[in-house]
């Protein structure tokens, strides 16, 4: 689905390692960059494009999803991603994900540093810089959780500062927090943003940045991601997963997380839960009331802005999708965590489908043994009862050489995630009554009612996060911050698996990145 009109700029990231080298900014150079609003927005769209390519692109394929879903125990994959025992090819692919994150960071930092603010209307300056800081923070949040100590690339003023040197995790988190706090000040709310109007017929906003393009960062997105950052720090300290060199106070971080969740919950943004869980992932609801921030994709194009998670998670050789690889599928034992009354079960997994001969096959009867999931199938027709149909009338809009480009967005933060974060922070601060109310909001939508099962509140929140947010690149991060790896993946409990390996080529090129992460 088309949202942001990504206008690509080339930022001199030419060689395999140039993405880590920031340009040295001098007074003579600044006269050549981002002189007006049009150039600033074009550069900003390039940052969005880099973020999209981080999550899913023609270079990475579905690498990001493999890296974060494979270790959770909820997904079965081809290859060695499940046990984090990587081949040379997979290490190369992991390196490409690392590369693309730095492209996003450096595009954002270059824009923030060089935008000619004196030539642009103040309201547009605030929006451009706020969006760039938000996108940089999202990338850094992924980087620090996936690789630990990483360089802070914020623009340099001398040659000596032009090469990357690792910063402590606590310093990286402080940098993320400042970016998100700044972004939240100047971004519009979702409902305010959407009321500004629609793009012109050409789809471009270069001369009218006050109009609304679905998919851009909003105040609620910045506040919600900031809440997740605070909660990650607090819960990591609480579970003894990470002490951050005693740089943060745990109770202060939980309090800040609670406050940010309240800003979104009570702030009049217009967010809420869609009545039917299945509908959350349908195209018409992308960038809607439950979608606080997603990575936007466009189906059927030749410009590399689609993803192929539908074919990657589809039913192989069933004839339902145009291309069916099924290289990622659900772990069947994960089904046991879903109550039969839980509507998320039917909405998440393919438990029934019609084959090419219009025979109804069911997983329960073991008509098929590989369990697909369907959160990324919204571009394809389903029957009214959510059973996938025989091959649809969907036609490719791409050349035969460009396959697997679907329009399903990849969620980064949904409103239900915000509610569960809010509940977790409330519980940590001693307000279990209100915490359970927020959990009940999520369970009620799933047809489980508002009466809570007995047991520990945090355990209830963890179990709800697993069912609500599965296959959305969330659970592995939950394992790390809550120290849950020994429970769900005891074979990955060694400290080696806390972080991914830094690409060897970069370690050789940049001494400031050494040493390699432990165990690699």
C-alpha cells in the first residue's frame, strides 16, 4: 500500500563500509546541502526509505524478521536462524541488516546537521527535524538491542572524529531518549496530522508539507517508542538482564514509561483498539487508529518498496498466493498457548484452507503438518470466515524478475502493545488494579472477557504479549529485557546470544568497533 512518496537521495554510501563513515562538515560544504523545504523533505523521505530497507528490502530480503523471530521458539525456519548458529552466507546477510541501519542513521544525522533552517518556514523545520530524530531513534533502538555497544553517529566537525568508536549502551540509550523527547515536542498528533488534508493528485508534498501523508511519524509514535525505551531499561535492570553501569534509576525509568504511556492513552490522539483482531492487519486499517507506527510497503512495484512476507509465510504449493516459499512458519506447539475462545488463534494461524481442487483441509485433522501464519496476507482475498480461498485474482504489477513484493506494512508499535506496556509499568509501580484493567482491554478484544485468570500479574502480561504480538519482531526483545531466554530458549541462554555479531569486515576497518561481541 502506497503511503509516503519516497524520493531517494544518494549520500555517497558507495563502498561496503562507507555507511559507517560520516562526512566532515565545514562551512564551505554546508552551502551545497538542503537549501529549502523541497530538498529537506526529499532527504527526509530518503531516511524513511532506508528504514524500510532495514526491515525488508531487496538487499536484506526478510533477514530482519529471520533474525528476530528465529530465536523466539514460535517460528520454524529454513536454515540456522533458529539456533543462531550461522553459516557464512547468513553472517553476510546479518551484516547487510547492520549496514542498512547505519545508512538510515547517517542519512538522518546528515539532514539534522545540514538543514538550512533559516531558509525554511519554522513549522516545516520543526517537522522535518522531528521526523528525522524519530527515525534515527528507531534505528538506534534496534541497533543497541541487537548489537549492544555501538557508535553514536551525530555528525562530526573534524577529521579525527570521522571514524566510529563504540559508546556504552547507557550513552546510546541516553542519545535515543533525547532524540525521542525532542521529536515528541514538535510532531503533530495522529488525529491532528490526518485532519490537515490529503496529498495532491501527484502524491507529492514537496511544496505543501502541511498536508498529511499516512505513515509519517507522529507525537504518539515518539511518545510510545519512548515509553518502550524507558520500559526496556527499567525491566532490564529489574530482571538483572542489564545493569547499564548503574547509569539509570529503575523506579525513575518505570515512572517515565508509565508517564509516556499515559500521554498516549489520555492525550487525545485518537488511538484505540479495532473491534476485530483479524481486521488489524487488513490494508484498509494501515495507518489507522491502532497503528501507531509501521514500516510502510507498496505492493506490485519495480522500485523495491514491497515485502514478500506473504509468500515467505504462505502455504507452499497450495495455489493461494502468486508465489509460495514458506521459509518461515509457525511452531505448532505454540498453538497450545491459545485458548480455543481466543479469536487471535484463528486470525493468526492458517488452521483451514481450500486447496487447488477446492478441498477444505484442516490442521486439526493433520491434513497438512506445516503451520503457516497469516498476519501479512492482507493483499489477498480471504473468505468471510477468514479461510484462505483458492488462488485469487491478484495480478502482479511487476516484471517477472521482481517477485514477492506485497504491500503489507510491518508494525513497529501498535496500540495494544502500548496498553500492555502501560500495564507492565503500572504493575512495577504497585498499581495492579489499573494494570489488570489495561490487560483486560486487550483480552476483551480477543473474546476472552475482562475477568482475569489467577496468577502473577507480570506472568499474565508476558503471556498476553506472546499471543497478541507474535510474529511482529517483538518477542525476542522481550526475552532479552525480561531475562526470559532461559525459559523459552534455554539453548540460547549463553551470553553469546545476547547480541548479534558485528560484521568482521567492519571490525577490520574500524578499530573503534573492537572487540567483537562476546562469543563471536
